């Protein structure tokens, strides 16, 4: 399943906060804001992020390249179909768009928060 594996790799990179993804912006803003409060909490938070990133890469390795039992392969399709491809592609575009242009959603959230006050 090479197409599904590629999507799984890209979403795993987004999960660990790879720079052009929306998760990177979120993690950076959280750590930057918490650092003003307490550098020790920031240290523990970033340590947890590194450990979860390692686990995500281990999970990707086990799912994409793990041991395969051939008796379960008879009922599975060879790869994703067009409907699944376009669904995952739209999600991937959103992850990349909000990672490259985070102000598109941050300005909206800031205006919403200011209107509540």
C-alpha cells in the first residue's frame, strides 16, 4: 500500500510537529507561552514531545515495515481508492496550509477571543 503508506508518513510527521505542519505552530506557541511562566514546565513539556515523537516514528516503522501475516492479506484491497485518496489529500492540504499560513486561523481566533472580553 504505497499511497496509504505515504499519507501515513506525512500525517505521522505532522503528529510529531514537523516544521511546515500545523502541529509545529501549535507546539511552538504553547512552549513559548509556557516558557514565560516556568522554564521547568517547558523542559518537561518538550521532553514529552520528544518522547512522543520517538514513539510515533516507532509506530510508523512497526505499521509500515512490521511483520506481515499473509493469511490476512486475501481480503484486503491493494491500496486506497479515489474517495479515500481525495479525503486524505484534503486533510493533508489543510495541515500544510495552516502550518505555512498560521495567521489565517490565528487572526480569527484572536478576534474571537477579544470579542469575548
